């Protein structure tokens, strides 16, 4: 079977090269895991049991790989021992030879990992090589340990399409049925658009309740907190369906949370948001009172809005207010006018940030504010991200947030007459507060003054960049909150959902340090393979072969050439030499 000898020789010489390839493979695997994302499952994290099983299997495999690589380094180091042994054995016995053998013995014991402390210190480079190769186990286990990653999936949220029972178009001469309040705009064809204020399903009925969600402390961080979600100024007015806790508001969101629970990181969708404040307020207008009839009248400075109110207390001798809204022009246009008499005038001035007026000391004074309303061009479509994981908004204790991003192009345009008209009349309920009594704007006052002590006037920043004072900022935010709840049929919008899933490795660049042990080991193997004569004549495995060690002992005792007649000092098993008495 001599023809098998080359194959057998090749098989005997191949393990070190296999170890080199394994070392390089471990390095390559570590690098690939950092710059790619191999998933262990579609979505969701491994359970504790799954993670334990994975780590156990990876540890076993890593230990076997590291053990094999270390054994080949050891074999190559033992070949160096063999070369020195053969060199010493080829010379006649002498004291110098014994000293050399003693040195070789210490090195040999260190290579075999049976050295004492003194030997390990003396031959520390060998110990260091074994330590580095042994770390391959740690680097493999740490490098492939299951980590978390965020994976994006297609997601279709639902938002209101627009048409609803709160906005109706009727021919000339007709009005909405029932005892409902409304504002109206006349169209060029003579018909009218009626925006109903107090019907049961209309969001304008909730204006007073929603006003309490407005953030007056740091509105530049989040404009308002709605349904436990901190809404950033970039997402003001976004439809509540994309973040509502009510499971019926958006069935798709409910299904997503049912399937993935706390693994859902965020959803992103293209929706309309209020990009600028539709209300701008300035000082101006005219106020009159009738002492005999207890009637107060206020007219806006543009003369488009005139509001009368008969109060229970006489406005000629008491602090009272009057406020209201009138529509005009195109759908979405209107004028809000507010007037105050007596001490109440100072609080209206506070809402406007009019510090100079607060120094006015007359007991009886008047103050009038006119606000222009225009909701026709305040909406734009943006990619809005609903974050469900904590820590997304600083300076906030809310764990969920809604943040707007870059503009986007919707598949279906949902901004039309309905949302424009509902937005325009959104402050109806707030303006109606205390009508017929003293007209006090209680809710607005609480939101437009500084309640933290010190200066009573609220200072910027505002939620809307276009706001000039607290009054118009608050009225604009109430508009957005009401409009976000427009009740209509729904339409799907394209988006993505980000879900936590399990991957191999951490994916962090710091994990590249795990490639260091295998890289250094590959360099060591390459150096040993180059410097050792593996490609030359076959060297006898003396220091790792007990039979050859015994033969070498005979050679050292008898001297070179003394037992060649029996087959030489390096006989294979089955051909023992004559016993020799060792001194």
C-alpha cells in the first residue's frame, strides 16, 4: 500500500493548516457579525431557555475549536523540542550535553503545560501563546452571543379620511336639523357649509377637557401629552388613531401590539400635522357696555366680528369678559374677539404678554384682543414616528412619544373641507365658557399665565414657532387637539413598524476586539509553519512519542551508533532494543 503513503503523510501534516484556517475563519466571522445583521428569529427576543441552549451549544463548539487550534500550536512547538533533542543526541555524552538536556526539559514541560511556576515565568512567551489561543473560546462565545436588533416591517396605520357628520353642506335656505349649534361659510354657488359644534360625536365638545393636556412648562420639548403620549412640536395635530390607547381607534395598531407586545419599538407613517399656528392674536378692537341693560359688546378691529352678551352682573361696575368667534370668507377663515373690563383686563393682557399694560392702575379699564383664524394652509404631511419605548424625549417622564420628521407625499390626501372647518371652530367651547355670567376665560387663563410663581407672564418658547404670545399658542394647540380627533371613515397609509428581534452577536464595533485572539493565533501559526520544516524531510515525533523517548534515552546512554544493529534508537513499536541500565 505504498501508494497511500503520500496521502497519509499529507493527512499527518494538514492539521496545523486546518488550525490556521479555523483561526482566520473565527476572525472573519467576528468581523462579518459586526458589519451585518444575521437574525436568529423573525421578530421578538429569545426566551431565557432559548438563550441558555444557544450559549451552551456555542460554548461547546468554541471550546472544541480553541482546543484543536491550541493542540496544533503545541505540536509545532514540540517539533522545535524534537530538533534540539536530535541535535543533542547526535553528539557524544558530555556535561554540556546534560546541561542542554536540562534546558530542553524545562522548555518541554512548559510546552506540555505541566511546568512549574518558575518554568512558566522563564518561558512566559509560551504561556502567553497558550493564553491567547485559549481566549478563542471566550471570543467566539461573546461574539456570537444572542443580541437584540431592530428590524423594520411594512405597516399600514389608519387615519380619518375626512368626511363626517360634524360638517355638512346644505342648499341655500336650509339649516342642520335638531337643536345643534354651528358655524357656517357660504359657498359661491349659494349653498352653505355648516360646522356643527355640540353634536355628540363632534370633537369640538371635548375642547375644554383636551385643553388640560397642553404643556405650559416646556412646550418646546413636547407640546401636549395626549393619551399618555408626549407629542413633539413637529407632530402637533397628528391623528390620534396612530397613537391611541383605544384599541378600536386603529385596529392595525392593536393587532401589531397583540402580536409583538413590548417588542414593538416604533411605527412610522405619513400623516397630516399642523405645521404652523392657524391663530394669530394682536391688541385691538372696540368694547362698549350698557349699564342700564347689563349688556357688553365687543367688535374686532377688522369689524368682521361683533359679539353681544347680557350678563348676570352689570359690566359697568364689575370685572367681566366677553369673547366669541365669527366666520367669514373661505372655509377655515374666522375672527376671534375677546374683551375684558376692570381687573379682568389685566389677565387678558397677561395672556398677550403685554407687560406695559400691567402698570396701568385705573380701577376701571378695558382691553380688547382680535385673533385672526385661518386653517386653510396650516397642514402638511410628515413622516411621524410613534415611539413606544421609554427614554425618547428628554426632560419628560412620558415613556411614549410622537415625533415628526421630514415631509412626505401621502397616497391618499385627507386634508379637505372637513378638517379645515372643524379646526377653525375648535375653540368654540373654550370661548363659550362662563357665557351669561361674567364671561371669565378660566381655562385660557390657567394656560396663558405663569403658574410657577414669580413673574405672572409666561415667557417663550412656544409650541408653535410662529406663535408670538401665550394666548395664540394655547388657542392653536386646542385647535390641533380637537382636529386630531375628527370622526370619519378611515383610510390606510403606508408606513413601517420597528420591532426588536434576536440576532447573532451585538453588531457593535466594539465587538471587533473579539477578533484579536484568533488573529494573533493565526499569526503565530503562520510563523511556526513557515519557520518549521514541515515542507521538508519528515521529522521523527520524539518528544510527543513515548517509544521514541525511550529509544532516545538509550541513545544518550550508549552514545551514537551503539544500537544501530537493532534498528537504531528510534524503532517503531514491536521492535524493542536490548534493555540498557540507566545510571
